[in-house]
């Protein structure tokens, strides 16, 4: 019993945890995909247009193959269901993304929200909440929305 407790604390509280650039990139892809997926599902109506827009967004942002996108989206669905809050995703994005990259992600989220032709209040609220968690200014949020609309 004591050895299991010791192992538990060693694994979770190790001081030195070094990730490769590839591992960080995969975590960024996953965090972005979860947020894009969750904005599409915020109104409880996940349409084919939203699915296609997410796939296009992920492909353009990360230059992934179709197989990689399919795998990423499956993993994003699983992570979305497991997640208690969005801190695990937004904290990583805050640490690794530039302000411009965060604004671009919000713009992609707006594009997903508008993909079905209707901006639902739940989608709007979700994007605003994520924007705040990414420490973006209100003017940056609105500019991203305007670019996504056109």
C-alpha cells in the first residue's frame, strides 16, 4: 500500500517534467480541437456544417492529414466528455500561444458558430467565456467575430 502511494506521488508531483516540442504541439492541437468541438455542441445541435468547419479549421491551423484530423477529433470528443472545466486547455494555450494565435483560435470558434447560419446564444456565451479565459480584450473578441462573419 505504501509503495503504491509513493509511486502515485512520484508520478504526479515530479518536479522535472520535460515535454518534447512534438508532445506540446499535440497537446495544443487537442486543446484547440476540444474548444472548437465544444462551441459547435454548445447549442446541443451539432450539424454537418459545423463538423466540416471544425475539420477545415484544424487542417488549416495545424496542417494535418485527413487521417490525423479524424484521430484528433475522436480524441477531442473523448477529452471533451472527460473535462470538468476548460482550465486544462486554456492554461496550455495561454502558456504556448501568442496573443495573435489566441485571437485566431477565437476567430475559428466564431466561424464554427456561424457555420450552420445561426449564432445561438449558448455558442456566443461559450466563445466569450473562452475569450476571457485566454485573457483577450473585448475589442479583440469583437474584431475576431467580425472577420468570421465576412
